[in-house]
């Protein structure tokens, strides 16, 4: 665990503190869509040692104020949305126009349109470092005082979140990024509220669900509150003199920024009630997310103590409250009741809203108020209330299902998300929370899903194989997303869309997307100049719409975002960036990017080598580049400050020497920089770490697999693992015969995951892989055709939709290309499904070839859901296979020492054989008594022979034998050593025109209990045939008493 220090003076500050601050700042900034600072970070990192040493000297001498003043930053406007309100007196019925221009004309006539923008901060890298430093040294103490009911913008911590009245885990200094990922806390906030409602209604209670939203929250906060004694005492934070001074100076800096932002706001807007404008907290700094979240700590305390809610949860500025219904109040009466109980915290305002007053000594000049338009109250009781919840949960399941599935090409046009997006203006109240009152959030989510699907397809298929579908997708975006009446709602997704087009070298389409975006903004500007749009809003303050300076700022920001998207996504081919086409040059001119070729290539290379490009550095050096990033001057003094640098270096050495991590670089002796690994934005995953260093599974001569895996995961990813979890895993390995001292890997049991009592369900697939696909991969090129992809995607989606789902899905031999592993295994991993599949042929030098079985096994030994990836070689080809590979393709088999380990996966033991290996008596004997099931991945025409082998193996191995075969020949089956003949085939499938999966439950405990009997004497009620002569059940499988 990295030590979180509490220092008492600037003189105690060390280089280590700034290294960790830079590490946090880089990751936070990379994943913040509102920031476009990649080139600034590259420049800063090129002289990282000097920059951090200069900053360290300045801070140690007590000149924080100088550093803050030097990095004051600027402002820019970014789109928020296009608000609509039906014009008074408009009497025409609803009309729908598919043509974007006519639709916009109709909206101008029928509705009052109000473009809304945000004023955000533009800051230097150094200020991002100072922001992260404040969180690391002080800010985490504020977050520690928040209640569990505050779900959003919470810092990463060790262990689970604090339960009510419990202690919160230590701040996770070593983790990449400061905050917990968005989706899991949001899902908990939503689901916990719905569950509280459901439980109460099922008990016969009458409940009130209230959803509230703080108005323009960030923009109404006075940053000076952070340094107030009243605030700090109220939330219970106890700072030392240094921490107080640091907080005061940082708060003062934010207050100065707010003053300047107020002046900038004055250029665009004014307060409608005549009050003074407030600049608020800047969006774009990591610290301000934490600060904004902490301001409402007193509100959280009031709600939980004074209102005694059935449920209360707050996701930053969104509030969900569940109260018991007294039965005699309505919506207005409820708010009156809240005002009465609040003891002055809630006050009715003149604009039909409610102000939240936490006290001037607590909130300073902050203006907190609820948005009346987003307040929703539900009075629920009985079956009617449960029916409403069911409709909401159904919508959630629908959205979750689409997120969970693999994207078929047809989904880009036919999915629910596409239908929602194409129904312009027709979205109703579908929602996945009790709060959403319109379709904007649904449309944003829908477009996010569509982009995610397109990005997955782009990763899996060759660009030329789905050009037509991609062209339709871009056209869809121009017609339904980038049109004038929609552009402001979705502008923050434009860089992601341009990134997709540029990465695929769709320069004409990228140019069309940019021009459509600028045309849409142009139409809004034109309507403003003509008076058809009268007002715009900046940070919630109204302004005359005809403000050229506001529109210019927005256009400039869009161009900058497009520029960064182009540079970060620029394709790398044949050892260098691709050459500029005429369309590419036109795009550069459109967004104002003027670079000569050498400058362009230098920037593109730097972005990749500093892990800021669309392609992560780890993938760049594996797949695209002939060079690694060279070690920087004075680098050792920086990387040595990272606690995990020794283990990180060892991982890189071991992974490269093990043969799994195949790098493209020539052996030039160039020393590789550690910066891309210490300051990674997308480090190797736990799954990749286990793949590149298989000792993470079966251990080394000195350390257990679990210990080694945890050590490398911590060093590479910054993820800390509880020692207790590792101790448990080491003990389990020793019990299963997979200890560090047992170096004979041929007889070792590979332990994956902690024992589970969950049932084992096998997904037995019938999947077609054509002879043409086999010939293609035998010739050295995997078949990545859309037809093959569609078959596999639909099969995987069947697995994901099944109820109950399989725990292990089996795919036949030579059924899965290497390129598709990450997409498919990722979806299965999220669903808790393990994958055992036969991979396409792989080649090594010298005209040799081999095939492998892939095992993607879910693993929870690190304390959170993860996956280990294992490759098991097919030792020898079948005779006919060997002949065809040599005669037709000149390929000889790359023979390796036979190794058929037993896998103990969460207490379920199995072995894997590939096709003709089932004929080996020695392999079957190896597994006898050791496994509950034997998996056979085959491509086999000789069904009769293999049928006999399967039936024999079920009896002599005395285990469930699961065989999956190419659908061209069929006979995928699960055979059990049952006593009754009619029960022996648990499943047997053959034929059909579609690919499909069948789920089969296997009873592991019954088999083990039967095999553990002291005597083999048969009984009338025996479920299984007697074990064969010489059968010895493994001690780890023995059940006692039998």
C-alpha cells in the first residue's frame, strides 16, 4: 500500500509527492471529455524531470501563490444543449420532418429555442498537477467525511465503500486516476433507490419518491467556502497548519478564477433578477469535482437526520429521496413539509423554486437552489406502485441488454438506440430513473451506445469489409445527431465520431462530419442574428442571442476538439504515420490545422509514445511501431519515486522473455523508457498480465501464482490487493497441488479463482466455421469477414441472453480469430461467463504453424471480478491435418513439449484437449481421478470414431466429457458416466441451418461423492457406473464422508 503522508510544511514535500500527483493528473485529464490538453501534456512530459524539480523547489520555498498565479488559465464556452419551449399561441398539431433543414425551420416557427453553453476553465498541465497534489495531500480528508449516501465523484479508496457508521478505506494514492469510475456508483445510486421502493411497497407501505436537481450547480458555488472554519468544522475535517494554508491558497486561487469568470460572463450575459453574476467553480479541474461534492455534506446530514427517509441518495447534484406517505399531502404540500422540517435550510424563492441555505459561514456566497422543472414527485402504493417500478426496471433492462451485447453490423441501423435517435422529437418519457422528464438523456445514452458499437466493429473488422455500413453510419450521424436542432445536445461526442473516421482513414466522411457540424452552428448563429432565436444562456444566465463573441468562442472550441481528435487518431502504418491524402489536407484546412508533414508525424509519434493517442502505447509497440520510446534524460530520478518500479521493471523483462509478448521492435539494444508504463493512461490489464507472464497462474519456484499476479497487477495498474486475499489464494494453491515449490508443471493443478458453490453450466455450441475460413488461416491470414463475424456475434449474444446463463462457453477448434478475443471475452467477462475456445492457427518463424486452445476464466482472487487468459498448445496435428498443412501451404507443425494441466476453476476441475488429442491414452490417463469434466474442442468429420472415444472417455476418465464440433459435421455433446443408458447423453446436437448454444447443468458434487466411496461395490440406486480399475480420486476432489 502506498503511504499517504500528512506533511506539516512545504519543506517536507518530496519529489515522490509530485510524481504521484502528475500520475493522477495525467489519467484524470485523459478521461475528461471536456479537456483537450494532449499536446500540452506531451510537452510537459518531455521535460518532466526539469518541470517537476522546478516546481518542487518553488513549493519547498513556500511560493505556492506564485505557481498558482502563473497558471491562472483562461476560459472557453462549450455547448450544453438546445432548450425548447412551445411558443405561446401555437395551435398546430405535431409535425415530423425527416429532412433536417425543414425540421429546424419548423422548430424556429413553433418553439422558442434557447442555446445553452457552459463557461469552462482552460488550465496548464502544472495546474492540473497542483490540483491533484491538493487532493493527494488534503482533499482526500474532505472526501473521507462524506456519508455513504453521496455516491458520485468519490475518490478511489482501498476496500469497499464505508457502510453506515463504519470506517472509510484509505485513499488509494497509487491508483491511476483520482475518482471511482462513473457507472458503478451511478448504478448503485439508482438501484438502491428502486430496491428501497420495491421492498417498502411489497410490505404494504405507501411511499413518496422525490427527485430533485440543484440548478446550475457548479456555476453557483463560491469557492471561498472551502477555507471557512464553519464549513470545515461542520463536516468534521481536522487539518494541520500546512493543510489549512494549502487549502486556503487553493481556495483563494479558485475564487480569483471565479471573479475573472464573472467578468467573462458579463461579456455574454446578465442575471435576470438583477443580482450579481457568479463565476462558480471551474469545470475541468479534478479538485473541483471533489470540492463541489463536499459542499452538500451538510445537506446530506440534514436529510438523513431530520427527515428519516426510507432511502436517500445523492449523485453530485441529483437527489433521490424516498419518504413514508402520511396520506394527506400532495406535491406542493410535500415541499411545504420539507420547508417546515428544514429549520430554515430550504426556503421558497420567488421564481417557483426553492433555495437551499446552509449558512453564510458554511457556503459563503454560494447560491444553491432546486430546479422546479426537474422536480418530480411520485406517490406510490400497492400494485400500481409496483407496476410503475416494473416499467422503469424494464427500461433499465432494455438499456443494459443493449450495452451487454456484441454489436452486429445490423445494430448500427436497427437497434433500439438507433430507433430512438432517428425519432427526432418523438422521444417520450422512457427513463431509467425516476427523475428524467424528457428524452434528452435517453438520446445521449443511445448515441453513446451506437458509437461504442461502431468502435467495437472497427476494432474487429478490416475497414474495407464494412465500408458500406460505415458510410450509412456517418450519414445517420449527419441526419440525426449533427443537425442544427440536435448538435448542441451531442457536441461533446463529436471528437469521438471524428476519431473513428480518422482512425479508419475515412477522410471524406470526416470532412463531411466537420462541415455538417459547422453548418449546424452556422444556422443557429444565423437564426440568432435574424432574431428568430432571441436568447442564449451561459452558466444559466440569459443573454441576447446575437452575441458574435459567444458564438466565436464555441466554434473555436469545436475546432480545437476536432483538431485533437484528428491528431490522436491518426493512423500508423508501415513503421510511420500514413501519408496525407487530398481529403485529409482539406480536413486540416477546415479545422485550422496547419502543419507540414514532418511536424505532423512528430506530433503523432509523440502522442502515441506518451500514451495519449487513440491506440494505447502498449498496443502501439506490439502491433505498429518498429521502435520503442527511448529513455529520457534524468528519467531514473523520476521513476524511482514510484513504489512499484522494481516489480514493474521485472514484469516487463519477464513478459518479453517469455515469448507471449511479441514485440515488433528490432533488437537494437535501445533502452526503453519507463515513462509510458509509470505514467500510463491505459496500462496492461490484469488479464494481459496473466497471459504475458503465465507464472501468475501456476507460480514460480519462489512465489505462488496469486502472489506474483497481485504484485504485478499492483505495479502495472496501481491496484492494491488485500494481503488476506493473497494469503487465502496461496493456501488454496497448496491444497490443490499448485504450490510455488511444485515446479513440475506437467502434473500441476492450475488454480484459478476462489472456491464457489454456484452450479456449473456448460454452454455447448454448434458453430459453423467454413472450409474457406480454415484454408485462409492455414495460409496465414485469418478470415475476418463480416459473415463469420456475424455468426460468432449472434452466438455470443445468445449466450448473454440465456436464462440461466452458462458459466463456461465452449467453442470448437479453429473457431476464433486472435483479433476478436478482446471484444468477445470482454462481453462474456462482464456477464460472469468463462470462455474455452479453439483459436485460429498461429505462425512462428521458419514456416511453422500451431493452434491453441484459449481459456478465459473468471477470477476473483484479486478481490474484484477479473479474468485470466491462458493458452494451451495443441501438441500434434491429426495426420490428415498435418498432410494438408504441409502439402498445400508448406507449413510444418511447431512441436512443443506436451503439457495438459488440470484447471481448478473456482472448485470445478477440468482438462482441455484439442480434437485428435482425445485419442491419446496417456492424456486420458493423466486426467483420471483429477477432473470433473473433460472439454474437447474439435474439427472432426469422423463422427463414429469420435463418438466411441467420447463414450469410452466418459467411463475410463469417469468424468463428464463435453465435446464441441464444427456445425458442418455436428455431434456436439455432453456425455456422463451414468449407470442408466438413457441418462448418459446430457446433450447431443447435430445439424440445423443456424448456430446455437445449449446449456447443460452438470452435477459435480454427486460425481465426487460417488467417486469418494471407500468401496466400488455397486448399489441399485447408484447414479453412475463404477469407477474403473486403478482409479484414484484426487484428494482435493474427495468428499468426506462419501
